[in-house]
C-alpha cells in the first residue's frame, strides 16, 4: 500500500525534448501575458 506511482507527482525526465519544449512554451506564454498586460494597461 505504501508503494504507489502517479505521473503528476513523479519527477519528469530532465533531458527530454518534451521537457525542454514544455519549459520554452510556458516561458513564452508567461512573457506574452506580461507584455500583453503592460501594453493594454498603458
């Protein structure tokens, strides 16, 4: 009962292309949101 695995909890592989792509997409999305709020707020 003490040994369980969950894909949402387990650490992902740090050397995969999907890992790098995910971080790149999320980084661009955050920067885009910041720029959009800045431009629309002025």
